């Protein structure tokens, strides 16, 4: 029937033709649509970002929320000074507003030179709330280096604690004599106010005012307490600039994004299980990597920031007693200071005190002594370039039942990636192939993801080099254990190569720390005609047990293969960076100055 009607009627032919054409067009356009949807990931993936569902990530909103939800809780304590979260929010908005009123613009760098006191905490919010970039400068640098940072960062405003104004004055003097004349940054000076410094000796406050600085509280009062701040236009905008410690080379200016700071701050709370309302003691300098992003993190959980101008064992134990501190961070040098403090000074541990350590490798013995004292130590590892800690030695419940020394040994490893870091590996230095998880093969630690810096300020070469092959290169040498945990063996520059064998200076140091007469130890390479290099130990005795070079060598011989035993020992204080890291490059220079060591070349074997 159908066939006959088609043959018998030309109209039907046309109809059929048209029908076929429609079907063809429909199916082709359909497939195009399907293809294009597939290439975009389908309907489920193609919905756009709109104002209702997308705002640039920034940690600044943590403060606004805590002021709203926990407005009357204590946010900051410094001596007699106490603020609530509502007050801190207001003070930070005032700061942002005052900076804008003084003519600074979006993207300008505002530097802060202060120990852990309220003004530097407030600057972590106030400066970026004005769309500006915070540069917290290390207070232990000399005037020459400080001048370099001010010039390199093109600082437009400088908030300085009165104790450090003499340093700034000198730094600005260096700049103006170097450059002829300089456009003076806006100077704001914060008064100490708590009797924590000898004002006669420092005289910084009066000198700063005489130089035209405005007093910090007056500066805040210029600002609008209801200033309407806006989140960054783009989460990739910079929130902070931070210079590396300069442990191995000249410091580089690391730029950090709002997005990364948000991810790092929340990751920190998660991995360390920081509860709402934690009492956080500022032992870690806020100028060091923005206090590992706890500056912003503590605001997210409306904790209390206890400020500490001078970090001493007495200061820490007093704060524990007085404020019920629950958490603090510190480099191993701070832990060492605590375990070596007189027993009479120590605070009774009525609750668990959580300590996060990073910045250098904590010797296992230090970890076990901290544990014996009742501290719960979480070991993390990271760099200024990764917003501070970005790996954690994640604790396993099955380790609980192990002897204390085994627990400390496991915990002294640098561990696994943070929840906010997308990639972590140890790779061969040349081929970039991941090393086997055998706990022995050395490679470089590489990282990637949202907790990696934007790059170095005005240093495209260093930025490019550090991001080679799609990974951030840490310059740290490590092994990967069968359980996937990484363990740092040395910095690439610190490894000692003796007779073709790699010696991890950290391994030798961890043995030295077990000696009852040693307070601190650091091991570097000393030139040696026969072996190329041999280990040279620099030691600070603790004064409890007499100790000689022969004792040290003898002690190490019992614990280490002979080629790893220090051939020379030097006693004295160790040079450190502001963050308490031992400056091995200074020790290497000293070891080099000792000359070639080759008294008895075969004796080590
Ligand atoms: N838990 C840790 N164990 C061992 N080393 C650590 C640990 N945490 C940090 N480090 C060391 O600290 C380095 C990062 O330090 P930071 O970013 O403060 O500047 P710096 O590296 O000391 O200075 P510079 O890069 O100028 O030499 C790491 O590369 C690593 O060598």
C-alpha cells in the first residue's frame, strides 16, 4: 500500500524527500549538540558560574563570620589588652578604610615589622580587606636586608612596632643614601604599651613620631568602622608577599593568592583537628609564612590568639598556666627549648596541649621527650612557597601501642600530603621519575596544587625553574617509605658526599641529639682531600655533662657506620635564622675555613 502510493504520486515523493531531509538535519544537529555537550562534559557540567554560586575564595570572610556568630568571644590577648571578635573585625575594617583614605590603592604593598603583637595580627585582615598585599617582614634581619625588602617590594605603607623603629630608621637611611631620595612610605608606629620593652633603650616611639609617623591607634581611628570591604575580584589576586628565610640562598619574595590562603587555612584546621574556640599561643612568628596561615585559620574557628612578644620557655609555660593554651606551633628549636628548661619552670599539664612543629626536621629524641612531658606533637613539613606546612605525618591509631621511641621515629617522618595539596612525590633529580617506595632511594620532594605559591616577585627565572615539569621543586632530598610516607634526608645543598657516598646530615644530627651532653647539633660538609667531604659537627653543649671531641666521635661510632661519623667537632653557639633554623651555610663557611681534613685518611673505614 505504502509503496504503491509513493510510486503513484509525485507529491508523496517530495513529502518523503522533505521528511528525510528534516530527519537528516535533526539527527546531524542532534549529534553536533551531543558532541558539543560531550566535549563540555554534558549538561551536568555545563552550567555556568553565576553570582549566586561562585565567589572568589578568600580567608577574609572568616573574620566577618566570627564577628557575627561569636562577636563577644575573646579574639586577641596581649598583656592587659583584650579584644573580642566584634572588636577585631571593627579594627580591621578601620585599618582597611584608613589605608584607602591615605591614598593607597589596590595591589599596593603594605609592610609590617612587628613581633607577635595585635597590630600584625590585624594587618593580616585589614591590609587585604583594602585590596592590598601584606608583606610581613622578619624582625631579626639587619637594616641592609630590611632595606632590600622595602625597595624590592616597593612598600607604600609601613606599620612598625616601636621596638623595631630604630631598625626601620636605619633601613630607610640606607635606601635614601643609595637612591638619592626615596618616596617615603606612609609610616605608622605601634606603641608597645605593656611594659615589654625598655623604652629608654629603644627610644623608637619618639623617634618614629619625630620622623612623621602616625601612631597606630590614631591611624585606626581615621578609618571607618563600618568600611564596606569587598572580597578580591579574582581569587588569584595576591593576599600576601613573604620572603623566604634565606637559609640556603638570598631570600626570594613569594606571592600567595587569596585562594591558596583559604585552602591552606582550612586544611590546617582539618589536619590538626583544631576545635572551635581553641586557645592558640603565638609562638610561631606571624611574619613567618603568615604564621603558617593560622593567622586566618584561627579566625575561622573563633579561637583566641594569645600574643607573645618574646618567645621563651617561661613565657610559654606562663601563658599555658594563665590562659589555658590548647595549641601552638613552633620550629623544633622551640620544642628543644621547652624540654631543656628547668623542671621548676614547667607548667602542670591539666589538659592536652597540641603542638605543631615544622620548619626543620625534629630529632626523634626531641619528639619523645615532648611526649613524655605531656605535649601532643603533630609533625608537618612545608615551605614559604607552599603557604607553610603542606605535608603531615598523619598519625595512625595502630602506632599508639608502640614503644615511645618507635612512635617518635615514625612521627619524625614528614609524611603525606595535606588535604588541600593535590600532589606530593619524591622524584629522581634528573629524570623526574618517582623513586621506589623502598625507604632508601633518594629523590627530590615535589608538590603541586592549590597550596603552591603564585611565583616569585620580579623573578621570572626563579619562578620558571621552581615549576619545571609541572611540579614545584622543593630542593629537599627525601626517601619514600613502603607506607607512602616521605622522610626528608637533607636539603639538596646540605647533603654530604664522602667518597661517593651520600651522608644525610639529619641522620647524623639525630644521633648526636641522643647524647646526654648535647643541647643542639648541626652537621655540615668539611672539605677533605681524600674523601671529597667529611662530616663536621657543630655542637652546643647543655652544660649538664662534660663533653669532648673524642666523646662525640666515640658516641657516634657506636651508632653509625664509620663513614658517617663526624671527623671534626666544633663547640659553641649555632647561628640561626629568625625562625630558629640553623644556618648551615654559615657553618659550611666555618668548616671550609678549618681547611682540608686529611690527617689519617684511611682511619674512618
Ligand atoms: N618538618 C620538616 N622537616 C625537615 N625540614 C623541614 C621541615 N619543615 C620545613 N623544613 C625545611 O624548611 C624549608 C622551608 O623553609 P622556608 O620556606 O622558611 O625558607 P628557607 O627554605 O629556610 O629559606 P631559603 O629558601 O631562603 O633557603 C624546607 O625546604 C625544608 O628544608
